[in-house]
């Protein structure tokens, strides 16, 4: 018997959609366990999306892990992600082992 936990991802095409999925759809009983947001997204970049999510007056929006995904992997990029309320920063190109480790850190209690 496997101890694997299965999650089903949803994809969005903009920062504005990320905000909608993390906030509005949560109220439709569609819980999300984490948001992985690219820093460079159309309409609203990932940092602005994280700021909006964190500013919502809902406990869910304050506690959901938000993970920055970006090609920029310098210390100042990690710091900028944390400054807007993101919990982690993972670099592209995506390393699946690093992603799995990050998700385990935030999702498995």
C-alpha cells in the first residue's frame, strides 16, 4: 500500500486568474493546498497576485502556501518573493525533486 498523496493541479494563464482561483473558488468549496505562481505572468505579475491574496480578509488567504516560480534565482529574487508574502521560491528550469521537497515541506504535516 502506498503512502502517496495525490493532488490535482489547476492551471491559470494570468496573475489575475491565480487570485481568482485562490480566493473566489475557495468559497465555492474548492480548496487549494498551495499556489505556485510564476513571477512573470500577464495582467498581474506573480508578486502582485501574492500581495492581493495575502491582503484578503480571509484566514485561508493568510495561510495558504504561496510558492514563487521564476527563472530569477538570485538572493534578491528570493527576498522579493518573501517580502510580498510568498513562502518559498523555486527556480526554473523546474527541478521536480526540488518541487516535490518544497511541496512536502508545506503540505505534509
